[in-house]
């Protein structure tokens, strides 16, 4: 008898984690590898936040908390949502989980019946389709083509994708992997469609909301259309904006009944998120936001440098995104060519595999994000390494014949 469940066999390992692990393995064997594959800030956690974690240990905040997080952290999150977006949530409408990923997992597991559909605009974060599948739902991918939609879901596409089985729309702005960010007006147009379909819930993944450039301010669904508040899960976390990936804190703001449902599930799986990380999150939410601003201005400089280098590389072209720390260049002009070592570039996977083998640059193929013909690089790494990586990518592309 096979020990592995049929359910598990339906899903894939996270491709970004697979490629990052491969890059680490090659590095350990002595290869000179630059990894642009992980979605992880290269900055340390800001000191005021780290100190709050240390204080939590020293003052014995090392026990179980309420499943959904301490009252203090939930209130601090509610306050931040109010300051950042003018949203009005009570602490009861907030729940803390072990990372944004667990929030999404909880939301899907708590709501999906077999055959329910979840609309996912693509390119999308690698985990959405697999989480939906694990929960027994059907991911409905809606391709948001670069040329015709700028990688953004159009109102008409949304309307056409909704069926009687649609339970959720997942929206991610700024987006991983493209960095594109919906404007207030663009969200407004999607909200207008959603108002026509009262059975469709919305999960808005705002994890990159603070990482926006050129003065662009990211909006969120409930802020744009308060009437959708009673069927929206606003998901966010500290991983990206506060450089706290390892602390594992994500949160949901949602109607109380749905928060309770998610916490019923969490109470039978991981219980509360780490108590020390919760204490640190209070400081992230309530303390000075200056370090976030510093990181954002560094990311913006890096985005501009990398964008220019990529767009001057033969065979590549890349749009200028407003947020996150990713670029998603097109490799359409490289397809069909052959690399220096004789690898035929037939798709995004062969492109990134040959790039890693030949030039030691790790990036993620577009197919992992449900969009062929592109690859994703993360610019959350030092400017020196980014420049060197771009030189190598250029070399790789110039060698294609
Ligand atoms: N959502 C998106 C779009 C992401 O890119 C990530 C992380 O890569 C997450 C959610 C989950 O982040 P975490 O679980 O670290 O909070």
C-alpha cells in the first residue's frame, strides 16, 4: 500500500523553494552561484523589532497564546490597518497565523467544498493553485497577458470567469511574480463586478503592499469598496515589508464568523503562531516605520538599475512594475535558440536551467507562476550581486544562437 495520499500527489513542491535549494546545493559544492530565486529580503530584521523579540523571551512570553494571537497583537494589527488604509476592524476580526501562507491555507481549507472554484489571475504566486487543490477546490486560472492587460485582471475577464461554483477570487497586488500593482481605479472596476455576484468571496493578498515605488500607494479591496467587507479576507504579514520571513507571522482581517472558522482549523493544526514573533509583530505594527521606508528606497534604486540592464540585454524585455521586489522579463525572443553548451531553449524552464548551469545565476521559470515565456528574478539582494548577475544574464543571452 502506498503511504502517500492521493491528495498530496495532486500537488507540486513549491518551485521557488526547489530552485533555491538547488542553488544552495551547487554553492555548497563550490560553484559561484548568485541566487535571485528566493522571495526574501536581504536586509536584517529592523533592530527595534528584534529587540522586542528578545524582550519577549526575557519576560517569559514563551507560552501558548490564544489561537488567533494575543489581544495586543490583534489590536496592533487593527490599528495599523486603520492607519495605512483607514480600515475599521476590531481585534475580534483579526487572526494571526504562522505566515501569510497559513492564512491562505486556513481560508481555503475552512471554506472549500469539493468542486468549488477559485479564480486566480495569472501569472500568480506558485502556492495559490496547489493550496486550492489541496483543499479540494478547482483553481480557475485566468491568464492576464502582458501585452493586452499589463498582467492585470480585466473586469470583463472576471465576469466571464465567474460561475455558480465560484467561491473565491484571489487578488494579489503588488503581485508576485510581476510586481504590477492595481491602481485604485482598476480595483474599483473589479469591485463593481464583484458587487453583482454576492456569493463570491475575495481573498486579497496584500503582503507586498508597503513595497511600492515612485510614490505609488497600493490600495486594498475593502478600502475601495466597503460593501465587500463582509465577504473579504484581507491577508497580510510581516515577512516582506519588515524583513521578517523567518519569524513566520501573517494575519487575516475578515468577518468574525470566518475568523472563527479559520481558528477552528488552526486550533487543530498549529495552534497559535510563535508567541515571541507575536510580541515582535506588535513593535513592527506600532513602532517607527522608518526602516521600511529605507528598504523601499533601496529596492526602488535596485529595480531601476536591474530594469535598465535587463532591457539592454538582447532577447529580453521587461515592463516597469510599481511594487514588490521582482521583475518578470519576457524571453520570447530567446525561444528556439541554442545556448553555449548546446541546450535548446524551448521554454522558460530550459532557459533558467541553462542559465544556472552555464552562468551560475538562479532564477525561477515563468511556468512555475503559470505563465510561459518569462522568468522571475528577485532584486532583494545587494546591488553589487545584482549587477554581476545582470552581466552574466547578458552574457548568457548574447551566447544564444
Ligand atoms: N503571498 C505572496 C504573494 C508571497 O509571495 C508570499 C511569500 O513568498 C506569501 C504570500 C507568504 O509569505 P509568508 O508565509 O512568509 O508570510
